[in-house]
C-alpha cells in the first residue's frame, strides 16, 4: 500500500483525502487538508501549487499518511459491515449453535470500533 502511495503525486493524494476543490473553495479546502494531515494551511497551499518539490518533506509525508489512515478506516468499516451481516445470518439460522462464534465476531467488530453504539 505504501509503495502505491509513494508513487501517487501529492495533488492526487490531496484530492483523494479531501475531494476535488470547487471553484472558489480552495481556502476552505486547504483547511480540510491541513486538519486531516496536521499541517498548516500554508503548507497545504504550497503542496497544491508545487512549491514544495521534495518528496521527503514533512508535509508530503503527512498528506500520504493521512490518506493511508483514511483508507484504513474505510476498509475497517467495510469489514465491520460484512461481519455484521455474517452475525445476522448466523442469528437467523441458529443462534444457539453459533452462539460462541457470534460472541467472538461481535468482540472483533467492537475492537474495530466502528459499530454504532446507539
């Protein structure tokens, strides 16, 4: 995954992280990037404009790491949703027979931390 991100340009990573900026939305969009990557708005703007050329610059690495975290969270949510469907199917078939497996899967989903607790 990291090698794929390393080949991705910073602009592509920024778009993947915060979407494509609309007309007149760049100041707010730079703020989204800055918050997500924990960099300054000025650094985000410099990355977008190509003023920072060094691929090992802290801001470049921060954007790539923020994108990795975003993608990992999305994958975790997908896995949790699949596990919830599996748990529902096991409960529908035979909750007594699958009881221990259901409990184990529920603990895994809780550890992922994306379960709606309401």
